[in-house]
C-alpha cells in the first residue's frame, strides 16, 4: 500500500524534472536570428555616445550646483507628523506588550523553580 502511495509523487516529480529541463533550456531557436559582432559594435557606439552625453550633463549640473544656480526641489509629499494609529490602537499595543512581558516573566520564573 505504501509503495502505491509513494509511487505517484515520485513519478510526478520525475516527470516535472524532465519537462522543466526542456522548458528552461536556453538554446538558439530556429526562428531567432543570431547576434553578430556588427550589432554589438553599433550598440557599443550608441552606448558610448549616451555615456558622453550623460557625463557632460553631470559635469554641467555639478558646476551649476557649485555656483549656486541649482536649488533643491521641494518634497513631493509633505512629511507626516502622526503615525495614523488611533488612541485605542496605541493602548491595545501597549497592553499587549506589557501582558506578554508579564507572561514571559511568569513562565521563566516557573521554569527556573525546577
């Protein structure tokens, strides 16, 4: 009886392992074009231009900040002053903390008597 109960999950796990191997395999499919070195060169040139523009923009921003031309933006949301808990909730949290501390003290005191 136990052999029958263990056989089904074992076969199911084996089937899932075999199926997941073929699903997660990352091979080149027939319909997908392969990457060529020319494509990599073109993308590297585009990235180089973008990096140069970013670098020049950051240098301009840094020089403006040192000169005092750039003011920090105001916060989008004003800081909250409360924690949005009602008075009853605060009392309940405090009572639960004190109650759990008392219970722990009593339990450890009883355990240390032995």
